[in-house]
C-alpha cells in the first residue's frame, strides 16, 4: 500500500477510443503529478497540479487531458492516442510542490497499450 | 540544465556481497537527491534522500547512499545483497530553482545472483 492508488492497472484501447486513468492519494498531500515511463527513457513529467491548479504542462500533446477535481483525485483523460503512447503512466503526490526536500510518492502505475 | 546519469544499465552481484549502484548528477544549485526502486510491474518506491547534513544517508531495506559533492555523486550501497533486492533502481535530483521537479536517471537494473 503506497498511499497513492491508480486504476485501472492495465488498459488496452484502440486509437479512436476515449478512456480515463484515475488516481487517488490518501496522504493528505497538496500536489499531484502524472509521469510517463517508457522503455529505455527517463521518466517524463507530464503534468503537475498544486492545490487543484495546473502549474506545469510539459509540452504534452492535447490527446492527453488532465483533470484535478480536488487535492485527492487526479484523472488523465485519453483520446485518439497513438501506438507510441503505450507506456506505464505513473501518478504521484507530494506534500508541497514548492518545498524541494519533500518526497514524491508514486502509485503502482497504469499500463497502457494502444492498438 | 539539470541531469542525472546512471552509467550502468545493469549490475550483477552475488547474494551476500556488497552492492553499489552508481549515480552522478549535474545541477546549477544545491542538489536534493533521491533513490527509488521499482520492482517488476510495480510503481516506484522511495528508498532514501539527501537534503542536507550528513553525507551518508540511511534508507529503507538496509540501503544507504553517500553524497559526494566534489565528485557530484550519490551512489547507492548495501553491505550484503539479497536476491529480493533484484529490481530497477532510479536516481533522481531536485533543485531549488526552476520547475522544482524531479529529474530522473534512466535506471539501473540490479540482479542479485543466488
């Protein structure tokens, strides 16, 4: 139990589908993150939310759309994805985004396969 | 620009032997350094971090890491490896300026041989 829960753990979707990844944190944190992990690449930060406000968007294609309805929940809406978007998507949270020493805690990840 | 290098994609060590997983960093300010471990089909688990103070940091599962400012390194160590330590290890750095986010290395796969 990591305190950050992601669903679904595995998702297979066609390129024309619309699906969503869900993340919930039970740690009382104020910041939440989406990362993408692809083989042989460093983890890529996609989005950062602090107190439900998006504070960073790292040039992510518009086919990925995040939503943060409250400080405990984070969604990643997926639409018309490409096969190269297949990866492990990791949600994470931290107490305060601005405090550099704070630890970022990760969920178990959602394995996405685009066919 | 901030960056982290893990020079070894793969490290093999015999069970019971000491292990070292290497990490070097390049930052423009004071670094905050982290180690994470990823077991197969799992997310990243936090192991330890260096913020300030003693250069030797102790973390979970008997791991420790030594911050060396002159060599810009933060190598992960354990005195006696277990088969269950086999996993993917990530070093990460965070700085006080800029986007204030974690920059990860590409990971080192540790295999402990029984």
